[in-house]
C-alpha cells in the first residue's frame, strides 16, 4: 500500500533498481528524473518515430514496469530546490499515500580526470547537488514517513583514496552520503543505508578498465551480481554503510586499499619535511618550487616522496612539467618517466643519473592554465 521512490530512476542502475523493487512486490512506484515524459497520448508516436531514443527508452521502461503489475508515475523534480521538492513529496502522499522506501540513485560524475585546483565551481556543484543537497532535503522531507528503507547509492571512490584522484568532488559527495547514513542511523533512523558501489559493467558509466581501478582487486559487476548484492545489502538492516563488491582474491587486500606504500621522510616539529642529500638537491629544489607555484603550498610542506597522484596532479600539469624539465637538464624527457618515477625524489634520482641540472634555470612559473578538455580519459567507479 506504500509508494516507493527511485531518484535517477531512468538511469541505468536506477532502472535496474526499479525493476528489482517491482519483483519484490512494489506496486506504487515513482521514478524521479530530470525531465517530464511527454503526454501518454503521444507515447506510441514517440516510440515509433525513434526521433528521441532516450525518451523512447524511458517510455518503454514505464510500460515494462506497468506490465509487471506496478502503477508507475514518471516525475521530474529539482533535488536542490526545497520548496519544489517539498511540493512534490506532498503530491506523492496525496496521490499514492505515504512513502515506504527510497532508492537514491541520482548522481553525476562531473569532470573526472581533472586535478582539484583546476576544477570549475559549476562542475563541482553539479556533482554535489544530488548527492549532498538532494540527500539532505529528501531525508528531511521524508522524516514523518515510516520508511522501510532509504538506500543511498554511493561509490567506492568515496572509500578508497586512490580512486578519488582526479575526482575529488565525486569522492567527497559519495563520502558525504556514507557519513550521512551513519549519522542518521546513530540518531535512530535505521532505515538509512549507504552502499558504496564499484562500477557496473553494463549500466551506469559502464565497466571501468583503468589500471588504478584494476589494482584494487575489485571487479566491475554484472547486472545480475549487482542486483544480488543489492538484495543482500537490503537485508542487512543493522549496517548503515556497506561496500557491496566482487573481488579478485589474488589482488584484493582490504587493508592495502586504505594506505599508501610510499616511504615517508622524517618531519620537523613545524611539519616541514627533512630531506637528505641525494645528490640531486638542485633539481629537487627546482621541482618543488614548480609544484609549490601550481599548488599554492610552500615548498617546505611538500613531501618529495609523495606520489604525484596524492597531490591531485593531472596529465595537463605533468605535461607542462616535462617541458620545463627539458629546459633544466638540457635533454629531451620521455613523458613515461613521470609515470615510472611518480614522485619528486624518484624523478630526481632518475634524471640525475642522466644529466646535471642547469642551476641557473628555474621551474617556477605562473600556474598552468587548463585548456578545455573532453570527457574523462580514465573513468572511475
């Protein structure tokens, strides 16, 4: 007799979640998307014309769910506008009754592959909107409904530090969802649960094949695996945060995902790093000066043994660094050297074995300006 709400209900994972709800017996379903469907009277012509495949696909999903016995309301609402969202929730109650559960699948990854200091504010806000603002508003507006569940679809990017490189906004938004569910659970609202998903092969952003993701030992989920894990997670009512994954046992280590193997130098009481004499100090000083200018961090507070990825440095900045290094050492530098020696110290040892730096030159410069980029070169979970 209750209504069930699926945000992002027309997305790949959201649609699969809606199908799962109907198989479990949900008979009143609200699929919340970004735009309204055309009037039902025009559905036949819209599907037949194939002029808008995305709209036709949404219409077919509604028909499929209705054919399985559910009453489906395809709605649109702004998850960041409290007034309009409140009016929408009130309309759901008048039309369908109390809300019995929520699957919060809405989300966007923004501009992944971009270092934090180069991210555009508007892009970051688009990532935060559904996962941070929308989560809080829905949680507040549904406080008086007797919810059986409120499941937040989060990502392992918010749990595994290495997967947040180049996607700090996305990682932040998902980490917020995890913390929010735990906070609500602690306050007695035990319907809340956050699931930190890896990638799904056939839906969502599709299978992730990047070296960074593969190194975690996590596997991209087949749809059947994802739904099976959703079913299992749904039954774990006492856990506010779960990470539903399938792993490659030969590579997976839960403990290893949460720390960096980089060797750390000793630090002084003021927090600056102690650097030994490695024979490449002039070049190291130049490199640290360059990164300091880009990151707006004093050179003394930059760890020369830290992996470049830990600083949020992307391919554009590294490309500029290659040009300046060539000027310093007077020789061409293979860009792959920055991947094979991914820290200032390692890079200095490598370059010093080839040529002595020209001490009169400096790597410091105005921050590198980012040119417009296309889609992410390395998707994340």
